[in-house]
């Protein structure tokens, strides 16, 4: 496990923490999450935005790993 892998894990856990906090139960989330925007609960919006962020990070991590593996293959040749 490289240092960059550890940084990625810490970043993902840092982004995961608010979602866990939101989903703990009623009365725990901030008041603005209990409101509705265009009829959609704030928790649904927050969870969706979190998911989009995580998928974007997954894509970035995958691209970085592909680039790193290509550089590794080039140096071995």
C-alpha cells in the first residue's frame, strides 16, 4: 500500500463521515436537511450529491491508477 493509497482512503472516509452522520436517524441531521426543495427531502438531495461526488472520485482514482500502471509497464520494458 503506497502513501497515495492511504491518502485516498482518508479522503473517502472524510467524505463518507457526513453521510453517516445524516443517516444516523431522525433529529440528528441539521435542520436544513429536514426541509424540502421542490418537494424533495434535503437528505435525498445530500445523499445524491454525495454519491455523485464519490463516483467522480472513483473515476479520478481509476484514471490515476491506469496512468501509474502504464508508467510502471513502460519502466519495466
